[in-house]
C-alpha cells in the first residue's frame, strides 16, 4: 500500500515540446526502451529517492571522488554531481556511433601524420596552411618523426549531441588528454550500489573493460626491441583536478602512477626512481600537456615535466601516449574540415554529422556571423572546458556588440555554429525535489593502437544542471549520468 | 681551406649550493657543405658526466645533469673543423626575375617553407613597421635581400652589453641599437613579410678581420632564394656569410637555438661568464 | 615501487601513529592529572607543559599557558605542524599520492577519518570534546590500521606503511618515557627516594595504553624498574621498543631480503640493534636510565635516516 501522500518522482515533470526529450516522445508517452526504467523509478516515493541520492553522494565523497573548489578562505572538496537516472542508448544506434567515432579517429590520425610529414592535404588546397601554422598546438619538433605504429591519437574523446532532429552530431574531438573515463566507471558502480534492481531488466554492456584495453593499446605501441614494456601513467600531481582519474587508471591497469620528479632521462632513455634504483620506462600515458612535457624542449619553467623526455621520445626509446603535437587536430577550426579530412584520407563519407561551421577567418563567413550572432554560438578555436563561448540567443544587445568587437580583434580565433538544440533527459534536481528536463551530451572514448581499436561501450553523459543551460562541462557546473548501451 | 679551433667556455658561481641542475648546451658546429667537424671534446667540473643528444630540431646538444650540490661549475668545449672558402653568389642565370617571384607564390613552396615564412614572437614587426622595407619586384630576390642586409646594417647600431637576445622588434626599432640577434630578427622579419623564407642562425664568428662580433656566440641569417637555395647573410656586418662564419644551428628565431638552456633551483647571488675563442690556420 | 611513493607510504604510517600517540598522551595526561595524588602532578601548568613537550612545541618557559589554547593547538590547529589535525592531513595527502597502491577500503577509511577531523567543532572540542575527540582519534586509527592489515596485500606497500608505524611507535614510546622520566624526577625532587614509585609511572603506562598489560605481567603497582623493563625490553607487548624493533626488522626484510648481510644497510643496522635489546636486562640499564633512553632515541633516528637514504632518495 502506498501512503496517501505518495508523490511520484515524475509528478511535476514539465515536458517542453520544443525540446527533444530522450524519455518522452512528442505526445508525452514514455519511449519504449525507457518504459521499464520509468515504471521502476516512478514507483519510488520521493523520500526514498532523496535518501538514495544522498547515499550515493556520500559514497562518492567518502571514496574521495572529489575536486577542489577554492572559496574565500579555504579549499573545499566537492563531488561531481551524479544523476541516478541513467541514459539508455539502443544497440543499433550505438553501432552507428561506434563506427562513426572510429572513422573520425582514424581520419584524424591520418591527418596528423600528414601534417607532420608531407602535408598533402594542404598542398591539395583542402585545408589552409594558415590554420596549422597559427595553431598553438602545432609542434614543429614533431616534423618527420614517426611514432610507433604510426599512431598519434591513441586516446580520443569524441563529444556528441543528439539534435532536435533526433540525429547525433559531433561537437568536438578531444585528442590531447581527454578526461572523464573514470566517471563512466564510477557512475556505473554508484548506480549499481544504489539501484541494483533496475539492472535485472536490461541487458547492457559492461564499462569496466576500459583499463585492460588501454593497457593493451599502450603495450601495442612499445618501442622497438622491448619485449615486455614497462608502462606508467604520468600525472601533474595530487592537486590536478583529474588526479583522481589518473590514479584510478594506474591502479586498474596495475602500473605505476608517476610524477615528473620520479623520472629521469639518461642517454636518451627514460627511467623511474624506485626503491631499488633506476628502472627503465617504455611507454608513458601522459596526462600532462605538450608544453610541460620537457622543460629543455618546451616551456622552460615546467616543473612537472622531465628534462630530456622529448629526446628520449624522438630516439624511439620511449612511447608517449598520446603523441606530442596531436593537439593540432583538436583545434575547433580543424573540426570544421572533418568531412573533407575523412574523404581525403579514407575515401569515405562521414558516418556522423558535423555541425555546420562558419569560419570567422573567411570574409564571407565573418560577414554572416556578424549579422547573425543572435542565432549562433560563437566559440574560440583553442579553448577547452567550455570557456569563452557565447550563445547568441542569450545575449543582450550590448553583449552582442561586445562579442562582435572581440571577434573583429582576431577573426582567426573564432568560429560560429548554428545553435544546436541538445536533447534533454530527465534529471533529478535537488532544489525542486523532482525530475526536470536538462540538456545532455555524450563523450565517447576511443582507443587506437597498433592493429587494435576499441570504443568504450558507454561513455560519459554530461548534464547541464542549470535550467536551460547548454554547457555541460564539469568546470561549468555540469553533472553526469550513467550511460547504458543495450546489447543488440 | 681553413683549419679552425674553437673554444667555448663558461664559468658559473653561486652564493648558495645548487642541489640539482640541468644544462643543455647547443654549441657544437654542424657539418654541412662548407664545414666539416673533425673533432670535439668536452669537459666539466667535478665528476659530472656529459651526454650528447639530438634536440627536437635535429641539432646536437650536450647535456649535464648535476646531482651533487655545487657552488661552482665550469664547462669547456673544444672543436676542430675544416671550413672551405665560400664563392661569391650571383643570381642563377637560367631563371628570370619573374621566375623568382612566381616560385615563392606556389602553394607547395609556401607549405614546405612554412616554418620560416611566418612571424614568431621575436620576429613580429609592429604594425607600423610592416612596410618599412619593400622588395622591388623588378630586381632579383637575391639583390633585394642584399639591399635589405645593408638597410638593416645602416639602421641598427651595434651595441653589446646589457641587452638580452629575446628583445622584441618594437623595442629594437625604437632604440635602433642592439646585438647580433636583434639585427637578425629584424632582417628575418622583413624577409618573411616579403614572402621569402628566412631563418636565424647561431654560430661562431671569426673576428680576425675587424668585424663586429662579440666574445660570446654570434647570430646571422639564412634566406632561401628560389633557384639558389639557402644563402647566409650577416646583417650585423653587412656581408654575406663566408668562411668566417661557423654554423652551429638554425631556427625560426633565437628561442629555437639558444647556446644554453638551464634548469636549476638556485637562490642568492650568482655570476656567469662565457667566453668564445675562434682561431684558424690556413 | 617508486622511491617517492615509498617515502609517502612510510610517512603515512608514521603520521597515523603519531596522531594516535598525541591523542592518547593528551587524553591520559589531562584526565589522570585531575585527581593525581601529588600536588605538582595535579598542577595545570605542569600538565600543559608536558603536553607541549610531547608535541615538541617550543613555548616560552615562563609563560603562563592557557588550557584552551594548548588543547586547540595540539588537536585542531591547522597552523601547527604537530596538531593531530595536521597529522591526519599529512597522512591523507600521502595516501592521496599513493591511492593507486592502497586498497579502496583503506583509502575510504582514511578519507572519512580526515573529513571527520576537519569537521570537528573547535568550540565543542575545547569546552567539552576533549575526551570524545581523542577517543575518536584512537578509535579511528585502530580501525585504519586494522584495514591496512586486513585488506591489503602484504607486499612492499604494506611493509613500508608498517615500517612507518613501528618506527614512529618506537620513537613515541621512547619519547614518552623520556618526558615521564623527567616529570617523575621533578615531582619527587624533594624526596628522591620516591622516584622509583612515582605516580608518573602509572600515567606513563596509560599513555601507551599498557597499564593493564603491565599489571598482568608484574601483578603489582608499577615502579621505575618494572616500567622501564616492560616498555623497553618486553618482546610480547605490542607497544614496547623491542617489539617494534622486531616489527621493523620483519618489514625491512620484506623490502629487500638479500641485504641482510651487507654492512651499513638499514637491515643490518636493525638486526644489530634488535640483538642488543633482546639480550639486555633491566639490571644493565637501571643505573643509567636517562642515557639508555637517549641512546635508543638516537639509534632510532639513525635508522630512520638510513632508511631514507637507502630507499627513498635516488
């Protein structure tokens, strides 16, 4: 018997018809894949759910899955908000995503190889040289260097959204040091702990196989002449916001988590300082940006890098994962050429859609952008974490004028895209004690190795927790959801 | 043929002990079509070991990693090499002036020489200065570059001393004085805005014949002239690079090839002395 | 194993142990002094001085100590490197840097421990919470050490933490002996004959949680010689110097069993030291207790330095 004051979780769910809701269709009926899940959740009292939600939060907190927030006085630890209502991706749909992201990652890899070798795509007139030479992430030290297996972007994070037309679009390719994979696994664990019952009704893919695949990828690109490679993860240190993830990956791969000061280069070989002396290191999964890798080669004042590391790499005595200089293809301006890049190297049509992009560096595009800012999202090409983005229809007249000014100061730095309507997902909002629609995206994780590729069957669904907000990055107050990929 | 002996020395003193440090020297002459390195020997104080390595731009470096506290460090390198006479350079008679300018407009050319066609932080001309020196398209590129060499030489007064090598051109143009690297940065910047590839060269200058130079390392430039190749220019002396110029390395600007990169944690007073001796027998 | 991480694990062990000893020492001294038989033993200043001495606070000798300040500094002051709170912070920082090596369970326990200390109310502590807080620290560190023993692989990671715990414990026991010996001397300065039966010996045993055990071994009130014999030379009680030494030896052996016969290694040093203590009798040391305590202290420091040299820096 339910108590008389029983309040359903979805009782105050207010569906906006103009948004693509992944759970409810236009007529507010629950979509088929979500029906069972919906029934189970809707059967819970709000009190029970609040209780579960608090327990999940405490569990994250106690496990130290936190990041630091600096307020006026002291550092505070906060957990990344986690939503207990999972997102489901149907098996067929996933198969397309998987093929699509592999295609993209391979094309990007071929592109990076070309940029650091013959630059054929530029000589063919398809991508302007300007774009490369002005990129802060273009590392000339990588010219004519052949990474083991020809792989640059061993690890890629591709950000996708579902638009109001129900189709997936790629928003960004992250191939420097994409983060977030540990949350995929912790979200799954947290959901299992809290609501194990729901798993009985769905047949879903595991996400815990990421680390073993990552280790295999790392081993597949071991330097020549090494039998059993010693692999490590290098982190900037405990104060890095992703430190938790670095330690998680090292732990689950069973390899050392090192900092720059643990490593030393001697005669172009890399060693770590252990309790029994120096031990040679062969493959490094680095979670340090290019510029900080080696103070002798890049930024002189980097205290987190290893002097001489680049020479060791250049000599083929150690493999860096991802390769230095991959960032050249992670630029948002390069993104806009993805259809051409895929066609040029693979001779294929893109499986996943690209959002149409206007380059402010092109006079005609610039004109269009300046005239239509209110309908566009303007982004700087080289910022990560959702910084510097202006969403046109949210701006006042004065703000639009400011944005125009900023663009005109350096048009090369900006691109603009139509405002994409990210799909929405039912998300528990603590302040309202009920579920509400919130925008979500999806970051997938792809691994490329020598004769091996892997896409994590799940990925990180990020939620913009502020009502109506389209920016899902955790640094901007986003949360996340467990993501279920159904078996076919 | 000139038989060179080059000696590079540095002596560094610190008030407080330095516990750990890295030193990367880029002072070894390269072997190229006009110079042939015969031998090189290095020595360093205490029993620090010396490593050789190739840096990101394919030049040889010499490294020291000190692991024991020290107050004093000296380093010495001695090179022997043969340098041949460089014959005077004239435009390639098989090509016309128009061929020159056509060549630098080809996309492949722009892509292949991309690194030496774009401004860097140290070779960025202030907006007002972009048109300071414009090439005359009626003349061969070689002749324009020669004129540029003279123009830079006339504009800037050589002044050794307090300045560092990483001065911005804005300051150089304002003061109209500087060291060899300032001449080279200005020279390269102007060649590049005129679409001609130019690179910074670090090396040694034999000062026997009364040229401006300094007791430290010297800088000049190389320009890629279509149908001729890379040609060395020394705007600090208003001459083309010749048998007195011993090349060590090149880059887009000074920052790509400084003679010494150091990483250390030292506090208190410190003093560093550098000396270069360049001699030859014919 | 990385040398830096080894160092961190070692210090994690030391800080956990240090927090526990500071908590117990403060608790016992404070509460047992309230009804101590001797006037000086009851004296607030005397007790507070002794607490400061334990943590190594170098206060002005003639300054009048304020109870709430002393208690706050020792327990919760984040600006005092010796405070219990700081010890737990350091322990957690060290755990953070090696969380890929310690068990999840263990990490979660340290993390919860840390947050409980960080969120402990200062006002409550200095007015009513002394007993609650110090018991909480003792309780949590016991649980933590149980987790370390019960959930981790007994490999070099474990050996390093245990090494830290035992060196710290041996050091703290020796330190407490030293402080209490001095205190006993002061208390009985007018009647030196009473030294051997001073009330301070009882407090001392309680400070290392060994009063009851000592009673079972000797079946009479503690005296100077039974206490010294017990805390230094008893091989079976977990809070004696000799016991810690044998633990230290066991765990250094786990790090590098081949080094046993190499002269001037930490393993050689500890083997030698252990033999010395194993065959020492209370009669050997009775007449120069102070020197023997000092000797133990410096041997432990030497050992710790040797360990650092040998394993933690390359």
